[in-house]
């Protein structure tokens, strides 16, 4: 079996570091906002190159609290990419605002040339997403935000350590949000997330929001939530953060191997803008007769993924938005063709060869099939 992401292999590599870290939390019994939470926040902020980090329970909570801390709520609109994970839209909806989608560009990222026509008097913020590990066009996005007096909330949940013009993703907006879902480039052993910012007032507000609105026990300054980063997860993340850069290098090496091998068999490799640091959370290609390709991969014991098979505007949950048929045509068309190939730092050359060989068989067969 070739898994889509091999978390067991990774655990085998870091086990000797993880177990004592977790054991120390158990022995201290400092389960809620224990010292590892503050230590991880410091270390992650230093890694990202930003002054403040607030750990929370998930990436979705990071987005939700980030929006709340920026004052976004009922009656407001937030612009999000049409091609992204559903959590972006849900976070907007859950603070009472409305997600407004914008179609993708050639890189599967929000197309900056379509943002301004989506802005209305109610628009309060832009939520660019650094999807698949590649930075969105922050230069143009920040310029649009400035011109229209909008906040920027970056979703860097797929871009831990990714660079845009030499700076880490997550540091460009008013806040940057991260998920540490297990399969992410930096993944916990359960749910976890964080928000980063250079604004100490926003960070202070976020710390209140995540912990019942309290600075002191039983003194509730505002209506807060319970969505703290778990101490056990923080201890695990501290260990894994030390490996993140190396893991991202390995992902890039794997991507380069895929690029070369796929070009040989006539598949277009995903674009990589060399000036920027793509961290290949996902390796996404477009495949004709995708469903047959997936069957072949499954038969060969290879797991693949689709990110994402049904766009947000086609989800039953958002029927109420009444989005006309044919909206976001590029996102709609891509959803029927994209396939995410196995991608994780430990993937071997032999495993990549196996994926490419299976794809080649698919092409040989589909060409024959199409010819008949
Ligand atoms: C994973 C992910 C999220 C949600 O993170 P959770 O930790 O699962 O809540 C949000 N946005 C994007 C782009 C993601 O990939």
C-alpha cells in the first residue's frame, strides 16, 4: 500500500523525541494552557518571523477567531477563493458574515484580477488562501485591500513555511491562520491551530476570545469561547516544528522528481514560481478520465485525493446563497479533473516511480479507449 500521506512512517522517525515530550506533559499535569503552549507560540512566531502567535484548537477556530478579532460579523461580506477548503466559508458564516467567492487563476489560487468586481459596500475583508503550499499573489491582494480599506486574513493552513518574496506566508495580512491537522505540513496528533499577527492588541483580543474572555480566572471581560490549543498537542508540535524545514525540503525534492517524470509522460506539472518557496502540501495534476485513473490507482494499492471534488458553491450547505449555474467556471471545471498524488516528506523515488508508472498505464489504456 502506498498511502496518500504516510503519518506512520513519520511517527517512526520522530518517536524517540515525541514520547518524552508527551510524557513530560502527563507528569506535569499541566493540561490546559500549560508551559508547552506558550513555548510553542514563541517558537512558531520566531519561525514565521512575526511577533505574536496564539494557539487554538483548530484551523477553523483560527479563521473564526481571526475574523472576530478583526471586528467582522453580521451583515459583513468576506471575499474568499471559490477553490478552497470549506472551512474558509464556514468560518465566515459562523461569525454571521457572508462568504463571497472569487474564481481561481492558473495556479488554483484566488485570481486577483477578479477581486475588485466582487467588492460591495458590505465587503470588510479579503481571505486569500495559500492553497496546496503555494503563496497567493499577496502584492496585488494587499494593494486591493489598501485601496478599498479592507482587512486581510490569510489562510496559511496548507503553507507552513512557504515563502512569498522572501517572507513567510501568514505574515502579510492583519492576521495569518494555520491548521495543524495531522496531515498538514506541520501536523499535530489531533486537532490544533494558531493565529499569528504583528499587532499586540489583536493578539490580546485573540487570547481572550479563545479562553472564556478571561485574563484572570472567573473574570470574563468579553463573551469568549473555549478553543484553546491543547498542551499535549503543543508539546508534539514543538518537536515537529524542529523538523519542518527539512520536511519541506524533502517535499520540494519529491515534487521535482514528479515534475521530471510526469513531463516525460506528457502530464503538465503544477506551476512552481521559482522566486517563491512552494512547500507542496499537495501535488495536484489534471487527468483525463480521472475516475478510471483513480480505479487504476486503487487497484495498484495507491491512495490519491481530490482537493476538492465539490466546490463550495455546489455544496448543499450553501444552497441558500443561490449562486447561478456556471459561476466560477474555472473552479468548476478543475473540480472534475484534478487529482492529488501521494505527497509526503518521506516518499521515496521508488514510490514516485510506481505512481508515475500507474499513470502511464492509464494513459496507454485511455488513448486506446479513446481511439475505438
Ligand atoms: C485544513 C484547512 C483548514 C481547516 O483546518 P482544521 O484544522 O481542519 O479546522 C482551513 N483552511 C484550509 C485551506 C485548510 O487546508
